[in-house]
């Protein structure tokens, strides 16, 4: 029987983990190195970290639904939101958190609360190990509770990531649906300043203008590329399929085009590869695969710079046109990259109109970084 494509995690399924994390915070905080931290952070970090661990154990599913009450101190706050952002990016899952009525709600967890509280009365407890045993054997009958033992390595700092949220933005792409051909892009809506615009306690409606996409100039020609990513192997395959209507660069009205692709990360060129040269043609057919090593944790950090170049036997080679692909871009390059990530292990093809220069928001390598051997994949 196939595993369903979604998984539901209710609050009580992770309750013992988060409950015990909060109780440990009431002991000597030095046990977890948190003596200098505010009470608010002592409570939230262990809870959020253990929920992340629970999501990690369910990452075989495509969608994970979580249910909880509306308590802002425990469940509805920015730290929890940042954890979901990390989990969605790291484990490639869709996360939905559904809130019940405002404040605290009563459920099965409350009876577990009471049972453990009664078991701890009139008992001297000094170490976390004693809490482990007490919670595990709190029931007189039935199977013992399963306790996740939390160490300092399990407690992560999500609060510092809030600063990074100021630099991120949401992009909505509006398309005209076409049943028999490729959908036509109408424009984009970009929402910046997420930290200032969002309110975790209520819904906010925004009315924004649709920005027209850059005009695609087809006089330089088009190039068809296929992307395929293998997350477990950390391997990206870019297949250069073919070009059409390329600009003539030679006096005979033709060109000798080849394609060069550079993998760029944090302004440094990590790797470059190129196809063979196709002689005397404006519609070359390549069907050549260029393979790059790309760890799964870096798929949102890189950009592919694609150049179509006219080869000259005498004199310098000339640029016919270029394009770019990556999650940080706006337009076709970003949509194609995200579609590739949504369809792991499957090739996804796309036509790209060639432009005279790369997009302005690409962090291109400087002259001193052109042949840099420093790998940004090891900087994380």
C-alpha cells in the first residue's frame, strides 16, 4: 500500500516532547546553558526545536498539517514561523498550521498534564534523568509514555533568523491560462518588508499593482534548456537541447554557436561548463548534458548564468545572448528553477529568450573571483 502524500501532526502527538522541554527549563538552566536567556526564549526554543525534529521524522511526506490552539506564547509567534520556513526549505515539504479558537483549548494533553503533575508530587527531582524516568512511568497501567530526551544540540536559535526575514520578499506571478500552449505571463506582484507587513495574530489584506514583466526581445534568438535535480545525490543536470532564430554574427549570415554555463554562488564562480560548437547554423541542436555538483542545502543559494557565444577561429569569440536561472531572480528563470525543485528527479524543459546582458540583480563574479577555488558550499 502506498504511503499517503500528506501527514497530519496534531499537537498531542508531540506534546510530551515539548512539555518535557518546558519542564527542563524550570530546573537549573545551566543544564542546557540557558541561564542568561529570557524566560520567553527558554520556553520557545526547546518547544520549536522539538517540533522541527518531529517534522524531520515525517519528511517523507509532501505535506504536513499541524493543529494547535492560538496561544501566542507557545504556538503563534515569529519564532515558530521562522522554524516552519527553515523546515520547508531544508526538507522540501509544504507545512500548514491550523489554529483553533483563541487562547488555550482543552484536549487530551490536559489529562496527561494532570497525570504527570500528580506523579511528581512529594518527590525530590534534581536532574533531567529523573524527569525522564518520571514522565516515562507516570501511568500505572498500559504502555509507558515515549519520551524524547532533549540535549543542548537539539535546541536551535531561530530568533536570529528574524533579521534575515527583512531581506526576503514574496513574489506572486500572474498568468493567462492557455489550455493548449504555454501560459502567458501577465506580470508580478512583489511584497517586500515581510517582517513589517505581516501580523501573526490577524489576517491583513493588501491591494497592490501588478508589475509588467520585462519585454522579451526575441531578435537575439531563444534557447531550450532542461533542468533535472537529484537531491539525494546532490547533482544538477542541465541539458542544452537546442536553439532557434539566433542572431547572425558572421558575414555569411550565419553563426558558430556554443553554450557556456557558469554556476555562481555568493558572487563566486564555482564551476563552468560548455557544449560543443555547432558550425554554420542559427538553429543549433545540442542535446548535451552538463552536470554540476549541488548539495541540497544550497539549491536556493546559486544562480546559473547561461551564455550563447559565437565561436571565431580568428579573433575573440562574440556573445550572442544570455539568460539566467535561479530562485533569486524574477520571471522565467525563477519559475523554471522552482518547478525543477517541485519535480525532483524529473527533467523540466523551458524556452528562454536571449538578452544582451544578464539580469541586474545577479551578483556576478569580479575579476579577482573569476577563477576562485573557494567553494561557498562549505561556508555554511
